[in-house]
């Protein structure tokens, strides 16, 4: 079987771990089929404006070699909207590759890919990761209608959580064939590191993710301050990992409040696993979340999580031993901080947490996805 995979979620020159969920799928797809991966790039919005704004959007010129026999191509296009140029890219590649299946990750990339697949009579599978459903609530009518058409036209729609699937159905109606398939974790990287988890004086609390409003990072200074005041009997280290438009603002607030912290930008997955093993608690104060891969990665490293009860976070945490869910609403900062304190006072056993996360290995996730696609579409 030959697959043409298109994605709007791919590694950047200044953030190689971007699109990690797609890259990990690519590695495992090769166990089942031949796959060619493409990430179309808009020259104006990404190359020109991205370089001008220096906002973490620098794409490789032509392709990025992930491994000896695995690469992602980055073909450029000029026109806006993206539908027609992406459709042309798909048609051009498909004429040479003759794929049995076209898979698209991230909704807006699928707007053009689905049209090309339909016209060429090739089955199309669409993966929705979260922002392509819940963030589109704040965009225009055309975005809504394009997403509705995409869902209705795709032969299969995969959603990273049941919460995202239900939200999509409430907004756009049911897909022809829909399934829930969460993002997995690389269990060779995200695992308990005994030497890293050696107990040190005090505790370490962290945030890992994008510094954007949807992630609730503006709540961190208030949460950190409440934890610090409630547990002033122990030294607490606060760690921030990631980049985004709110990073400097959050750092300024922490400094003005006299909250000592360590802030680092993007790191590779190996370093990320080391940071997670250093933490006693991970905070995920998102306002919405399609799934929350960082939650499972943290649990796999033996670190429990406090997360807002939104989107797919309840499915990712799984049970009350792995972490605590906090309802959004009144007194959120107080309740979120108190949940973190509760985990500090009632530590979890790292190996028990890791055992739960092992079921989400990429081998398990991709194996199930391939079975569903082959059986539903009758592809050998």
C-alpha cells in the first residue's frame, strides 16, 4: 500500500519537535506501507512574514531528512486561500506516486487535499488534532463551511479524543466514518529515569507547552504565587519549557512577583523527558485541549499532572491516581493551586504511572489505526 500524507503540523528549523505526533506516526507507518510525507508551505504567510516577525515559523527550504529513508517535503505555494494550491500539489504528486490512500493531518490542510482525493477517486482520511476544531469557533463563516464539507467528504475522520469528536459532531454533524485515536507516546524516550528522579531537597513544579492564551499560561504567575505562599516551609523550584507570544509577559509577571523560576525554550524529546523526570508535578492549565500529549508523556515519566477539565484532558489523565482535574470557573487559581499542593503532599509511585501510560505506545496506536483504515476502506 502507498500512502500520500499531508500535514500542517511539521517540524520547523527553529522547533524540530513541532508536529512530533505526525513524525512518530510516519516512523511506524513504514512498518505497514510505503509513505511519502508533504507539508505545503505558504511563501507569503510563512516564509516572508514568518522571517519578518521571527515568530517560530521557519520551515526547511525543500525537505527535512528525519532518518536515512524518511523525509518530509515542504513544497511552496503563493496563493491565498490555501485550498486550490494544496489541491494542485496533491494532484501533481498523486499522478506520479499513484497512492492507494491520502491522509491529512490538521483540518485546513485537508480543505484542498480532500477535494483532490475526491476528484481522483482516491480514499481520503482526515485526522483532527484539536485546534482545527475548537479554535475554528472564533474564525469566519467560510472556515466553518470548509470544515463541515471536509468532514462530510472524508472517507474516515480520526479525532484525538472522544471530547473532540463530540464537539465536532455538535458543530458540523457526524462524519461518514469516525473514530477516536489519541496521539501516542514514544515509550523509548518518555519513561522513568531512576537516576534523574533521585530525590533532591525541595520540590519542582513545571509547565511544558506553548505560551499562548488557549494554553492558560497567563494563569501560571497566580498559581505559582499561591503554591509558594501555601508551602513556604519547603524550597520550590518552578520550571517553564516552551515558546510563544506570552512567554515574555509571563516571565515579567513572575519576576515582578519575586517568584524565582527557570525558563527554557524549545528542547528535543530526550531533554524533555529529563525535565519531566525532574518534576514532582506538571501543570496543564489549558482553556481547551484536543488531547494533551504532554499529559501522557509526563505520566510515562512518572510525574502526575494537574489539568483543567476541558476537551480531551480527562481522557488523557485517565484516573485520579495519575493526576487531578480542575473545573474551570470561579476561584480557578485557588483550586488549581490547591490540587498541585495535594499532589505534592500525596506523591505517586512513578512506576505505577508509567505502567498506565505504556498502553499508549505508538506501536499500539498506529497498529490500530492501520487496521481501521484497511478494514473500513477495504484496502490491502
